[in-house]
C-alpha cells in the first residue's frame, strides 16, 4: 500500500510514524513545500528567545526517517489533487500516485483586512523562515508593534523582548488579553505580570491602518502606536486550497468524519486543516489525536475521533499559564496576587469542564485528564484548588 502525506507538520509526521507502526510494509512518502524537516512549532518561540539555534529546532534527524522507511520530499509543493486518478501534481509537473492520501496541510497566518498589512516591514510567524527573519529585524529595532494579544503574539513579544531588548507593544481588541481563555480577573493579572517583564498590552485597540514603512499602527480611535516594525499575530486560517480545488467538502476546514476521512473515500485530513463537527481546533493536542486516528484507519484498523478538549499552555518569560475549557456553570477561584498566581475551576453538574492556572502549571496534566474523563467530582470541588490536594489519587 502506497500512502502519501501532504504536509510535514506535527499531524503529518505523527501520522507517518503511526502508519509505519501499524503497517510495516507500507510505502510512506511525505511532500512538503518547506525546506526543512519537521520542527515542533513551539520551537520557533525558543528560537526567538535565543535559547536554541536553528539546527536545534528539528525533532528528528535524517537517520530517524531513513530507519523507518519514511521518504520526505522537501521543497516539493503540491499544486493539484486529482481524486479520480488518485494522483497529485507537484510544482514542475511531476505526478505522484497514491492508494491512501492524508492531507496534513496545516494553516497559514491570518491577515486582517487592515490597509498596509502586506507592505515590507510587516511580519507573520508561522514557519522557521519567518522566525529567522523576525529575529534579525528585532535585533536592529527598539520598538515593535504586535497585532493580536493571543498566545502567539504574547509568546513572540516576550521572547524577543528577552533576547534582543526590543520593546513590544501588543494591541488587543478586547478589554484584556487571552479573553477566550481568561476571565477579566485573570486577564488583568496577566497584563500586570507581562508589564513587569517588559511587554506592554494596549487594550481595546482596533487597528485602522499600518503606517507607511511599517513604522507603527493607527488605531480606529485615532491613537498612533509607533514602532520600528509590525508583527501580525491574528490567528490562523486552515490551508484548504488543494482540497477545495479538487472538489472535497470544505467549510472553514476540510470536513472529516469520525474516522478523519474526507468526503472522498481514501482521502483523510488531520491537524489545523481539518474540520470535525464544525470545529477547527488549531492546537497541537488535537493534531496529535487526529493524526493517530487517521493513521489507524488508513492501515485498516477501525478507530474513531470524538473531539479534543481545548487546552493550551503558555510560558512567557517564566510565567506559566494553563487553560482548558469546555463550557460550564459553577466557578471557583483562588487568587494570590503576592505570588502572581490565579486559579479558576469551572464545574457543570459536579464534573470539571474548565480550568485556568496562571503563574503555575502545578497539576495541569491531571486537571486536563479530569476534564476529558467527565468524572463526577461532587464534594471535591473546593479541595481541588488546594496545592496539596492529591489530584493523582482521583
């Protein structure tokens, strides 16, 4: 069986490894537009922070792929998919056939409709090449403006502030950063802690235009935020152009069923490009789970994907944040401003459905498992906030 994977991100490489484990005789090939082998995307932040060099970003070396019989074609973008013939066409015209196909095409950086956003001096952060260019620009700058107060914007701003001395000003449209993960109390504490580390967050900041030469941003209320360059961190957009042009069902992402199969039998999708039950997760845990389920089905072992509990971990200059959410009603909080920590747990009918840990990640893994398990925790709610409580025992 010949299995072809488009994309060598976390979903593509995880699936390739799982396919090899499940089907030793399969022929596995990966095609990617990138010039480099797979690197975990969080490594880009480590690179910006100066904690690693480019050569340390990669998870596996050439030997790892060779020993597993996984052939990776770098700098080989796929330009056309022909499901009827079971073929891909690469740039340059070469055609590649497949028996099973996995689309792990990932996502691209979203660019808001802001005048001036495509000019030189405006950066995004999605690839290793992006990180190298961004770091070089920051080294020669004094101030940078970041559009977007989400995880990526805050992590990149903090990393560059620590490694280059540049002063970041982060523009956040809402009243506090990470408004989808944090409530107001947690968000305001986060802003205070970030300010202490050299990252200033400007709230309720709606961008009207990027100034000529990317020398700052004009806000909708007339304020001018000056800088030497601009980083756009406004989320991602699933990369679905290949699937859409081939006639596969596409909404926000490539629509898949519980087997991670697309609307065309024999073609699967996983990771940031996949949409399951109306949701594109855009997080590493979902990409890992989807890749493994897709791989099992590709090799003929029945497996079902049930969704992923949204969770994220963030480290900003030593500041820890864990957030996992799935909706809920009863909320419990514990605040220690002196130590810069904040805990919030959300319960629904005795079951933990959301958690925020700011300034600490103690018990984060256990809380995530409790959310996923749906275990009845009635009678334990208050105790769960205590550091000394034995979560593992539950």
